[in-house]
C-alpha cells in the first residue's frame, strides 16, 4: 500500500455506511419537505442535527470502524426515528 492510500473497506462496513448515508439523505429530504410546508420543522432540524453529531461522535469513539456496536446503535436509533415519523404521518392521514 502506497503512502496516503486508505485500507480497503469490508463489505459489512460498506453496508452500515450505506445505511447511515441513506438515513441521512431521508432526513435531509424530510427537512426540505418540512420547510416547504412549514410542518414539523423543529423535528426535521433536530433529526438532521442529531445525525450529524451522533454519527461524528460514534465514528470518533469507534475510530472510524463502521461495524463498531456504537455506530450500529446510532444507525438503528435513526431507523427508529424514521419508523416513528412514518407512524405519525400514517396517523395524520387516518
């Protein structure tokens, strides 16, 4: 490996990184939607902020390992937040 070259990423690490990135993009999309309709803006801004600081802190503790249990728990926390958001939206249209 040449100097400055990063080590290869394992497939499991790629899956967890993709899950985190997908959840972040969903949160950014919801933030745009919330700002356009002026509904649930505080939740949308808070969710994005929680992801930024949560993922950064988890990766710092995990020393960049996406398969560390602390990073995995951070991803699953945001899966639960997404599930709650979907439940609120379903309840609103009933």
